[in-house]
């Protein structure tokens, strides 16, 4: 038999084993090619001026290469181990290691670049869909087109050609360093069964739980001024990250085994077949996979956390735009407002005008602050705030000894922890007014130019007039008037926005268009969400595949055990129930731990990114868990086939 015939017959014989490898190749190629095509797609030219971060696609593609490389190298490592006995047989019949390497390389060459072409075609087919998703989330008026890029194809060949070289290098090192005996026993190597858990493992297990709990507790109190000094936040964040990561490793190394051992002891050793199959996997497999599971859990938590924070920002774009410009158009000079008003009237666009006089006043809020003033570095509890009269705000009427704050901000409320009632003092140049604080309203009355992210104090007209005559000139802004335009017809917003951006003062500080702000934030946040989402999807699928491949490897190793259990009288249904519980643990523990890590990370600082927590976070976590569970189902299906073949 010639070498060529041997290669073809070997390829045919191992075709069933290759499907995992083929899937990994096709998926990775399609993912990379569809993303890289965005750089060269002509339809992106329409959006080039809108997306400031378009050049960041190249940076993201580098991260994508790293994810894909690790994935393919791991898949190849699993594949070469499954063929260890075949390699040993080749050596037994007299083949040299170099000849065996050449045969495997030729097989791999055919399969690798064949899968590469299929993956490129699939990537080309979905590239239009990828562009459509990008245009949708960034709210851009661009038409996606189906386009095959020769440059993207060459770049894909170069990248995957480099990965192929690394795979061949890995195979060469593997074949060179394995003896014939080790090749025949490679697949049967399992972790030694330790009958009694050691004291060290118990301590590691307890320490893992303590470290994770400590990280969660500190993150929950991160922005509580009484607990963490504001100038030490970075050091505390490093502590949380280190504590959770090390705790996660110890959790897989000792805590899982410790908890499983406690369950077994609680049953006095009388376990049914389902408990034996699930607990044995937890006790003896997770310990050996501790590092891999720690990496998967940590990066999963990072992906979920970043996706949640980005979606929180995207979800809150409209509300953030209103905090910058409460009305459709905001001006801080009468001259600019009148000039734009004249343009609107000439174009037949009707609007309502609102004028508000604004003062900057030192306000003592020490009594209503729930946070430690020293940690927040606020001088004596005094803050410079904007003050307006209640006559400018509908449905608000305060007496001479009352005030209300307007402009709710989650970040500000968390840091200041303003109470529901108390007394504040407004300081003019020579006078001071003590007011009963009535609470904080959510809606913004003034644009960001005046507030700087802080609430606005609303007082009665008499107090406002007195403060106007006794204001401190050193703290006043250049403008003391806010003029807002609200359009009568929402259908004229785009036309009015275009007219506004053509005005020479449209970029001046204080002048803003709510529609422009909303659109710019949607483009920036949408592009960031698309990029993080794409990388998150890549990691989700690759990590899910890695866990699935591990279960395939374990299933092949345990097939003999299933054969013995079947001969003892256990049915396929009995074994499958145990397998189902086993997979719920194998996939469920990393998923739950990743979700918990991301929840506490997001919960500690979400308010810096937007105005809504639960809806965006639940949507992201729900989608992630649903996609992740697909690999759990696939592993159960594979085990079902292994059990069926055991007899």
C-alpha cells in the first residue's frame, strides 16, 4: 500500500473522529472572515464618517485571532490524543516518527484547508447579516451589501496558515516525545482516585469559598464611602479581582470536592447510580480541570460583565441625552437661540420656547448626606449647585423654607447617598438660607452645561431673587440663562437637527441638540456593544466547545465503565439520568459561578454606565445561559450514543 493510499484510507477511517475538528475549523474561519470583511465592505464607506471606532475593528480582530488560536490548538490537542493508539500501531509496524508526522500532516492539510474554504464561504454568506446587525445597533442609515473581499480572504489565509504551522509544530513535538507504550496508555490515563479527602484539600476548599465571599462582599460595598476610601478604589478593585480569581481556582481545586464529599458522607456511602455517576465526576474530574475551568469561568464573567455594562449604556442612551439637553435644542445665549429660532420659522418648523434664569450657589448638604464627607473629599459638605425658581417648573411649588432637588442620577445618588429629608443651607455672598429638603426628583430641568451631573436646587421666587442680588461672582458660569426649544411636531426633528448642525455656533459649549446627542451616543455605544458582543459570542462558543470536547474525551474514557454497568443490569435510562445530572454539574457550576461573578461586578458600578440595571443585565445573562446550555444538551446526546455503543 502506497503512502497516498494510506493517507486516504486513514482519512476515511477517522472521518467520524474528525467532525469535532472540522466544526472547530469551519466555525472559527466563518467567524473571523465575516468580521474582517467589515473592514473592506463598500457599504461601510457610508458609515466611515459616523463610526469613530471603525479602525478598532483591526484591534478586535487581533483579540479574535487569539481566541480562535487557543480554540483550534485545544481541539487539535484533543484530536491527536484520540489517535494515540493509531500512531503507536504505525510505530510498531516500523514507521519512523518523521514518516508518521508526514502522514498526519498530509491528512491535516487536506482537512484543514478544505474546512477553511467551507468556513470562508459560510463567513461570506453571513457577512451581510453581520453588517446589518452593526448598522441596526448603531442606528445608521446605510445599506448592507453582500460583498466578497479578496483582501479579507488573503488575510484569513495568512492568519489560519500561521495557526496551521503552530498545529503542525504541536503535533511534531507530541509525536517526538511519546514512546510506543505511552501512546497505547495515553487515553486511559485518569486522575487517581483518592479515597479520603486530605486536610489540605479541606483547607483549600474552605479558603476558596471564603475568598469568593470576601470578593463579593467588598464589591457590594465598593462605593460606600464609610467602607472604602475613595482614593483607594484602585487598590480595592485589584484586591477584589485577585480574591475572586484565586478563590475560583481553589473552589474547583478543593471546594467542589469538599462539598461532594460532605454529601457522600451525609448519605453514609449509600449512593444510587445517578449520584455515583455525578458525584464521582465532580470529585475526581473538576480537580484536574481546575485551571481550565478557572480560566473559562473568569473570562465568562468578564464577557457577561462587559456585555451587561455595554448594554446598560446602550439601553440608557435616550435618558442620558435628556440629561445633556432636556429639550430638543438647548442654548445658553439669547443671540444663538434667536438666530436658530429665525431659521426654524423660515423652514416652517413650529416650536415652543422656554427660558430659565440660573444661579450657581454654594449649598451645604452635610445633613442630608448618608456618605462620609471626608472620603468623598467634599469641603465641609458644601457643593456648588445650580439654583432656579419654582416658577419655571410645572407642578412644583415650594414655600420660602422649602427646596427640592431635580435631576436624579444613579451615580450621584450612590456616591452621595442623599437622604429623603433634612435641612440644607444655600449660601449667597453675604446671606444664607436654611431650607427643608423635600426629596429628589428624577427629571432633569437644566442641561449638563449648568449642572455638571449634580441635581438642580428648586427654590421659591423670593429666595431666588435675594440670591440673584447677593450672588458670588467668582463661582458663576459665563451664561446665567438657559433657553430650550421643544418642537411641536416630532416628525420635524431630523430636519431641525440638520439645520442646527449647519449653524456656525452648533459646536459651541452649552449649545446642543438632543437628537444629535442621542445619535452620537447610539453610534458610539452601539459600535462598542457590537464589538464586545462579537467577542463575547466568540468566547461563549469556543469555551462551550472546549467543555463539550472535554466531555467527549471523558465519555470515550468511561465507555468501558458503562459497559460493565450495563452488564450488571443497569438500563440505558438509568445511566442517562446519571449522565444528565453529571452534565448539569459540569456545565452548570462554571455557568452559575460566572453569572455570580459578573452580577457582583456589574452591581458594584453599573450606575456609571447608565440609568437601568435589571432589564439589560437579565437579558444579557438570559441569552448567555440559553446559548451555553446548547453545549450541555449536545454533550448529553453524545453520552447517549456512547452508552448505546457500550454493549
